[in-house]
C-alpha cells in the first residue's frame, strides 16, 4: 500500500472504498497522548510522532467504470490507498490468467 508521503492532491487511487478515487486532501496525524500509541509501537514511538495520514478523496468511477451522478467524498487511513495504475495492472494480470485458463480448457476439447 502507498504511504501518504507518496500521495499528493490530484492523484488517482484505489482506497478502502471500491472504485477509482481522486485525492482532494491529506491530513497529517500525530500521536497526541500516550493512549494514542498502539501497544506494539510503545517502544519505538512517542507523543508527537507522525503516523499514517488521513486521506480524503472523491469518486471518479465505481468498480465497473461508471461515473457518479453526484459528488461523493470519503476518507480513510493512507495505508489503504495505492495508485490506481497499480490496481489496474494487477487486475489486467488476473484477467489474462482467466483468459489463459479458458483458452487452455477449450483446447482440451
């Protein structure tokens, strides 16, 4: 997954919510109290340290490529975000595997 330092306003991404999204805002986050720091990170993090940014994004299209009729804005932790190009490449590879399986199955007949 992409880290917030790699993301910038205007980037097309996939995120926690299905579809393709455009980054519209990135809010840095910092541990404000000891209670904010997860127990697994207590030895390496301290109050004031930065952690994953909060990414705000607007829908470009749904998972089937349909564009929305109205503006839809969502947000999630940056750890769920990655460039849309990576997702598309991964989906193309999966589709090609399916095509090869179908082709091989047809050749068995």
